[in-house]
C-alpha cells in the first residue's frame, strides 16, 4: 500500500551522515537482485551498477532532521522499485531537486528520456546523491542539486552564483517508494527564451560528445494559476510522485 505524499516545510537544521560500511543484504536477496540485474541486461538495459545511498535511520522534528545513510548498489534500488519492496531491506533513497524558475516566471519540468530508469516520467531537475556530494561523512545537498542541474539542464550555477536565488521549500516524504526529497526553489537570472537557447546549445554539445541527455524534452510552465491547473488536468504523462501535490500546493498559496 502506497503511503500518501506529505509535503512539509523544510527543517532549518538538516544533518545527513553516511556510515562507512555498506549495507549487508541477506544472501537470498543478493541472489534475487543479481538475477534481476542480469535479466535487465539481457533486455538491453545499459544501466551502471554504481553506488547509491539508502536510508537507515530517520529522526524528524518540526525544526530538525537527522538522517543516517548507508551505501548500496543501483541494482538493489532497481530491484526495490520493480518489486515494490516495502520490507526493512528495501532501498529508500533521499535526494534534492530544484523547482527551477526563469526570471520571467516560468517553471521548468523535464520529461525523462527513454534510456533512463523512469522513461517519459515528468519531474524536476534533481537526482540521487553521489560520492562527490559526501564531504567527510556529511551529505551536501546543495552541491548535489547544483550538480544535477548542470548534468540535466546544462546550467553551471557556479558561474552565476551571485545572481541565483535558492530557497528551501519542502521536505517530501511518503509516496511510491517512500523516498525523501528536499525541494528547493531555484531562481535563475535567465528568461525562458534565454533558457531555451541555452538548453538547445547544451543538447548540441552532448550530441557532439555522443552523450544521451537525461531529459527527452522540457516543459515551460507559466507560473499562473490557470496554466498550472490546465497542466494538472490535461497532461496525462506519468509524473514523479511529488509533482502534482507540489504544484497544487503552490497554486493554493498564490
């Protein structure tokens, strides 16, 4: 049974640490995960079985969040997703994403490409933690979000740091895989037209390098109640679990 999505104000104090030792899964589960991974490879999937981070401990108070993560592998995560695991051995991830906003009032939503884990799903720019986001044993979620925005939208935020507005919005819990998401508003010093040209140039650079983009397309959603309501009612594409509740909450707050 899916736990409903819950959006709460982001706590002022967030401490997320990573334990040095990886998760030790039961032998039978490790075998099942391996069989599942080999089947995906035979089907032509080209996923990389890299390190990801799963939630081990979680302590949340209104103004403070303390989380402990452990390293595991991507095959563990995909097995959890595809088998809808909810037991204590399920891989629960935590990540940051950006509600990217242009200077003339458009929100940017991406449609995931076919080669990704969730093809054609609509979501914000953002994604899982990697080792570069871990400083000693602490996770730097702003670093993670900035890195993902560069990888997915081609925007190097370090080059415009003084002009970028970053605002913590919500902590999302519950949802399809009981993941935890830190949602930030990312205000850019770029109009929607500027960003269209920038993204087209980014796609061209990726194509020259033989790299497939993470997003198949982008949606430029005007930050107006009527436009957001029309999008929620008429766009039937698959959405990440937080997207509709987030947009609904933002519409209601206008």
